[in-house]
């Protein structure tokens, strides 16, 4: 993984120096655990009980051929992005539900899986989220009709200390995995929340953690010398925000990156968007959006900057026929995609759109772990620079209070 700032430098040149003491101050607060929200820094520890997770995953896999993951927000986005990124062997037997209340969506899935051997994993830190409780109600009855005996073996719960879900699981004698108190939903992918579904999918969770630990070590070792990538990225985001670039547009050229970017949108949006502050994170997928939003990006209002993801080494590359080669001189999809990526960076930069580039080596567990820790740490730094608490989400509660007439 390589963060490249060549196409953003001219917009923030002075800022690296101006923000220097501030970034070191904030980095220290984070590392000494003295920043605002310091009771929610458990994601930095990367403590994982691999044996336990692997045992539970193996058991679930050997007793079922269809896994329903019921979760919303930080309780499903991390697992979904990791599974889409890695494309592991069991991917197609996993369905994510509970993140919307569209009856048709759920009904279509239930029709598809009615003859399968189902295991449901319900993930919710609070254990009280209404979308999750409602979906569980439907799934509980659906599975109960099919499995009169050993019903309790069809459910696993991943939850916090208290809440409806824990009580319900205890009453029904379901297996329970804990979510630590000091890790919030959007920072929880490297805990039981994300790692259990990822292990079930067949991906190597130890390698993911190794990648994360490698970046953590790099950050710790480089903080007093040159800027590390996290510092640069956090400074760029804050400097551009001050210059009225209010939108961060995450773009990618590989469909496996789409869920990763959805995870990023939650990570940054929920961590920074408060106290009437924050960059608005959004996304495009290229080439698709080059032929729609591309016009706005190139020549529209100068309110956005890009963070562009490009994956260097892909296993599959569709080759073109000799005839096409003669016309255009390109030999394969990947060759054209790479050329489009390079041209887009030059064009958008020329159109006064600052462009960060994140070059990804390949779709591997190690690389994924590196990316996850890089973005979690950068997000915490960036939100603290902005002057907000990265780890709460008071705005999410407002609609819930209205629903309950509170
Ligand atoms: O990041 C967060 O804390 C939120 O997005 C939560 O993950 C989301 O609201 C789901 O909450 P819970 O896990 O309590 O069901």
C-alpha cells in the first residue's frame, strides 16, 4: 500500500509546515490515550483471540450451508467490505440482512434460501437497535419453522455487556461472543464483530491482523522523523476543508473496492460530521461515473477533492483480440483501466481537483489489514484536528428519539 500526494501538493504546500506542531500534539494525545473520547481507543490494541474465533467459525461452517449476518452500520460494514475485498471461498453462502427494513429485499433472500441449512449471526453492540430486533423476529420464526430440534444451535450473537439481544440470547441458550466496551461500531472490524464473519468466509484473519500491526508499528516508529502517510492524509483533509473543499470523493476502478469505500464513508462521516463541522464523504466508481458525474468533477463547483484507489496487481485480466490491439494499441482490460486511471488523475488535477492516490498492491489479507489500520488511525487523527470527538455519534440518536416520542 502506498499513499501518493504528488497531485495534491500544490494545493497544500504550506500546510504541511503550518500543521506540523498540531499533528504531533494530536498524535501524542492519541498515543497517550488522553484525547477526547479516550475511553474508546481499544481498536488500537489489536488483541484477538484467534483460536476462539476460528473454532466458532469452523463449527458454524460444518453445521450450515447458509449464513445470515444480521447487523447495521459498524456492525456489518466492516465484515462486508473485507469479504468483498478478499472474495474468499465461502463468500456466496453469506447474506447480510438487517441493514434495511425493505420487506421485499428480505423476502427475496428467504425465498432463495428456504431449503438451506441456515445459521444466523446477530451482531449489535447496543443489542437494542430496532432494525436488528425486527429482522431477528422474522428470522427467528423462519428458522424455528424448519428446525424444531436443536434450534439454539442455529444462532450466534455478538454483542455488548447489556441490552435486549444479550438477554434474549441467554434465555434461549445461544452462543455469545463479546464486543469490548472500549471499541465503537465503526472501529470494530478487527474484533469479533468483523473477524467472525470474515473467518467464516474462509479468509485468513491472522494475516489481516499482521497487516494492521505492521502499519501500527510504522506509525509508532516514524512519528518523530518525516511525516508518515497517516499524518499527511490527516493534514491534507483538514487543510483542504479550510480551503472550502467540503467533499471527499472516494473513487475506485475495481468493483471489489465498492464495499471498502462504503465502510470508509461510515468511518469518516460518523466520526467527523458533528458540531456543524466535517467533510462530506461520498463515492464514485470508474469508468461508470466518468460518463455521468465525471463532467461535474472536472468542471463543476470547486468543492471536492478526490482520494483515488488503484489496485496494481490483479489476477484476472481479460485479453483483447489482435484486431482491437491494432486499432488502439491496448492488449487487455487492465492495461486500459490503468491508462484511464493515470489520465483521470492528470485531467482532474488539471481541472483544479486535488487528488490523493492510494495505490493498493493486491487484494490480499495483509494489504487489507494495512489499509484498515491506516484509515482508522488517520480518521481519528483527522477528527481530533477538526476539534470533534471521533468516537461518538449523537446525531444517530435523534431519529430514534423521535420514533419513541422522547
Ligand atoms: O459506529 C457506530 O457505532 C454505529 O454505526 C453502530 O455500529 C450502528 O448504529 C449499529 O449499532 P449497534 O451495533 O448497537 O446495533
